[in-house]
């Protein structure tokens, strides 16, 4: 029962897009906190990295808990991930940027399942009609 509830919850929202956005945000956010040898640049660049990572995490969670906002969250996630490429240590050494672009695209492309419409009568096949005959050429007398 718990597994079926989890599947129903997961299928009712852009789960994978949100997950990739959260992972991208965590990658970009945690990298400035790494030891100095791992960092490409230190100093003021750490602040935008942390902020962009937090924004991406929030956008991923927004896609999970408010699926109606998935389009806006997907576009903003893609934009922040692209900006992180320049402003945040190559966007988490490209991993964060790629995960963010993938997650944003998945969030934007996700569509909820449409409810099946009950039909009153099954569709009957169309009656077979013979192919139209070409007009006969005029007779010469």
C-alpha cells in the first residue's frame, strides 16, 4: 500500500526533473564549501554559488510540491543552471550545470496524465466503400 501511494505521488508531478534540479543545486551549493585545493576560485564567487544552489533546490522542491508551477520552475532552473556555468566554478565543474539543464527540461516537458474519457458506445469501424471510379473518356462518334 505504501509503495502504491509513493508511485501515485511520484507520477502525479515532475519527479525526475525536480530530483535533478535538487541534485544540481546541491552540487553547485556544496562546491564553494569544499577545501581550497578543489576550488577554482575563492572569495566573492562563493556567495553567488551558494545562492544559485539554494534557488535551484527551491525550484526543484517547487516542482514536486506545486506541479502547476512546473513550467516556470523548469525555465528558471535552466536559466540559473546556465548562469552557474559562468558565475559558479563552471557550474559545479559542469556536473551541476548539466544536471540543472536536464532537470529544467524535464520539469518543463512534464505533462499530467489526462483522465480517460468514458465513451458511450465503442467506435464502430467505418463501412467499406468501394474506391471511386475514374470518369469514362468521352466516346467519339
